[in-house]
């Protein structure tokens, strides 16, 4: 007698390696139905941004190709996930559904409802880890309260058991039963057409598990030797660029953790500086999900209550200038243009552009988070929300609001020769390094020689740095005084 099929519900885990739900289902020998549900209707879910839709299309195409190599295929279905999955169980007489758990508020509610409905009908539900190293319920203070301070969270994680070995991909998979229909991926219209703005993104990235594996391999070959030294430099290719692959689950956090811990040790047996730095970033990602799991309102509301009535400015003109890379501050304009072209921005630049928006311009962090959500290929609800609150000074373990980054000084420090700026703001490429981060200080003769007319070929600064800083501190001083 043929065993009842098992549905493997793919979510933010679009890979075959180190996929606990897939491996467990494959080990049963039962027919498998791998499915991805495009769900835009579950209450509370944030609709995907344009850049994320582009990546999702490519990643699903890659996953389907990988499944077909093993004798299976990916079933695509669109609609509320609860309805789609329950219908698929009935249509296929599936005996079980396996999936990797989610941590967003809407995902938690969805899983509870799904489990409750299917268990009543005798359908087995198994939920697996896969998107995080540590479950949010397991890392908590003695008081059972979630960690608000990252250093303490970091220490608690390192005191836990190591991640263990990553699972190998199944060698083969049972074929999908006959008669199981699937949507056509192209019918979902995830990719832009008129206009097709994704040319720069497609040139910069290779979505899918193969693309992630290539980047992981490069990381292994580097031994992370220079990572700690170069990752903050904008003029060097010093970052892993794994973030979108991590977001879509094309590589697991355990795989990255094991690469970090397999890197060469110091004479004292410690991880090298580069490995420790990358581990710190990986655990910051965990921390963001930990916070979202316990504090679901942080996506829209500040965690520090004194910011609830912060008098943000409604300034559409300056918000548009910022979003299009026309602020007159080269390092900010370069970052925003990189984002619009490639769907990605260096983390240091994210901090600089974020600080400028919320402090110099006094435009809300929610406005910045919304734009990043639409334009980043690694748009992650937890990381995006926590990091914007951190920069704005209103979140957990946040930077003090009084820490206002000076874009000129930041440019000089992390892009000393102006190579990064010149690559994204080519109208300034003839300026010398000494003036590249503040072209308004160049003489008329020097500007003319470089082919620059401020206000025409390149914008004048939309606000003076000193003016923006003084205004921000004055506004914050009022809410801080009122709160006390």
C-alpha cells in the first residue's frame, strides 16, 4: 500500500541542503509534494517589495530546477496560505505537512491555525527549525524576559551548544504524485516589465542555492583573514554579500556558522578577528528576529516610549531627494543610487543615510524603513525594523539620538579616495580626493575644471549639516525633558 503523500511547505528556506523539513520528509520514503505558496492575503503580512519580488522569482526558478534534478518538482500556488494548504491536503489525501517555522507575527498566527485545523483531521503537522540558530524561546534572561541588550544576548548564544553539522541535500526525491497542478511562475508577474528597472539588480546577483554556495565557497577560501579589516571600507569588496541569500534561505545560518568556526584559529585557539566579526553580525541577525518575536509592534512603533510623539517632519521634497540620491552629500547620494540600481547597500552606508534622514532631515524612520523594504533584495522585516530603530535612537540597544553621523567625515573615513562615490556619482569623478566628499568647498575654478556646476550638474546640499544637527538636538531635547 502506497504511503500517503507528505507536503513539504517551502517558505524562507529555498534550498535543498541543511533543510530539516525536507530531509525528514524524504527519509520516510513517502511521495513528496514540495510547495511554495505566494501569500499576499494573510492578515498582518507585509506585501513584498519590488526588489524582493524579483529575487523570489529567480530563487523559485532555481529551486524548481534543483528539485527536478532529484526527480521532483516545485508546486506553485497563490492565495491565503491557510486555505491553499488545507485545500492541497484534501485534494492529494496528504497524511502530513512538514515546514520550517517562521518568526514574524503573522507567520506565528498562521502556523497555529494550520496546526489546529489539520490535527483535527488526523493530518500530522511537523514544524522544524531552519531560519535561525537559536529559537527565541530558548535565549532569554533568568527572569524569562527577552534580551534588550545585544551584548548580553550575544553572550547567551555563545553559551549554548554549537550548531552541529549541516544536513546534506537528499540524493533523490520521490516524484510528485500525478494530477497535482501548479501555477506557472511567469503568471505571477513578479518581475518588472514596463519599465524593467531590474537590469542593475540582475547584473549584480545570482539568486538561488548555487549562487549562495558560490559566495560561501569564496568565504571559505578567504579564511576570513581580512574580513574584520575590510568589511567597513566602501572602496573595497570586503563584505560577504550573503544577506539576500540568507533572507530567502538559500543558505542556512548553520552553514555560515560552521564556515566561521572552521576558519583558522589564533595561537591561543581563539577565532580570528575576521571570524569573530562575522559571527557578531550573524548573531545580530538572530537578535533582530529575537526582538521581533517577542516585541511584534516594533515594525511600526518605537520601542522607547518617549519617541511615540516625536515631531517628525512631513517633507515630501527632501524625502524624494534623499530617496533618489540628490541630497548634495556624495556619500549619501552614492549609497541611495547603489540601492536603486543593485537592490543592495553596504551596511555602513545604510547607517549613514539612515542617520541623515531621521536626524538632519527629521523625517521618520518608518519612511526610511518603507523605502528600504521596497528596494532591498535582502529586505528582512526583523532586521529592517530593528536597524532603523537603532539608527533613530528609539529601539533596543539603540544608538543615542545625539549620535548624529557627519556624512563628510564618514565619507573620508570609509571611502578616503572617493572610489565608492565616483562609481555611483560619476558627475563628481574629476574632483580630487580632498574635495570629493564636500564639493561645495571647491573653488569655482576647480569645479569648472571638473565639469561641475552646483545646482545644475550636481545638487547643492539640501540642508547645512550644522543646521540639521542643531535642529535635531533641539527637538530631541524637548521630548527628553518632557519625558522626565
